[in-house]
């Protein structure tokens, strides 16, 4: 099993977001009771991808070993979960991420994932609740290269997410957070092996039933 690999260039962004969230954990205000019961979330994200490393020659202009950048893309996720009284919640989530390759290669890569998340909410704020969560599951990847067709692979997937749940009403709240999503390296036969890791800034809504 492979776990998230934080490269040196990825650490500043991660620690900046972590420091941002920890700020909300200081100076506690009167607690606001969490809404126990089932919920549904819908979020959109801005996704920044890690580089891809080719293991085979795609064409004469892109030799093996070339590092290919993937452009920033947009994604979304849906989740159905249940909030317990003890600040823990569990959820089943579907997410979609896609990004075009850089100028040296025409095509794109998409990832569709199904994960089970466990989330802990720091119930110390009156109007909003910081949270941290971890998820595991499967991701289904597809790489498309212009003039070459598509290749697919499925891998284990992992994610870490932190953010804030701001209550708008007893039935509705707003989510704002950061997510680090990674998978075991998908292998697209004849194309390349990808280092599939994504940093996301996301926002959305949480509906309580």
C-alpha cells in the first residue's frame, strides 16, 4: 500500500493551509451543537495536479522519462453521510477531477473516485465548525492523447481534507476547505505511469435532513 508522498515543493502549500485551519482552533467561542443525522454535500473545486512521468515513448517528440505538466482544472464531489453526536461523521463520496496536459502533449487525464470518509468536527465555534477528515477508496483513471486513443486504469485512492463548516440554518451550511488527494500510480499501458496527486481548494453546500 502506498501512502501520500509529500514532495518538498508540495509542503509549503500543505503547511500554509494547515496553519490557516489551526487558526480556527484557537480562542474557542461558545459551542454550537452539531446537527445530528444524515446529510448530503455538493462541492466544486479548483484542482492543481502533480507532474506526470512518461515510461514509454508516446511519439517521436515525447521520449520516455519526460515530465509532463497537467494544467489546473475544475472538479466536483458529492457525498452522503451521517453526523453522530460525538463529533464524528462518516460519508460515502464520489468525486471527479480532470486536467489537460501541458504544451508538450495534447490530451487530458480524468479521475473518478469513490471513497469512504471519516470526519472529526471541532465543535468549539458558535457559527462555524472546523473539521478534518481522511478517506480511502478506489479511483478510475482515463488518459486521452490526441490521435492515440484512450487508456484506463483503476487504483487505490486516499485523501486528507480540512476546512470549515459554516452554519447558515438548521438545514443548510456552507463548506470551505482544502483537500489533498492521491492514488497508487495508475499505469496506462503504452503511454505512461502517472504520479496522481492533486491539491484542491473547494467550496460547497451541506444539506441536513
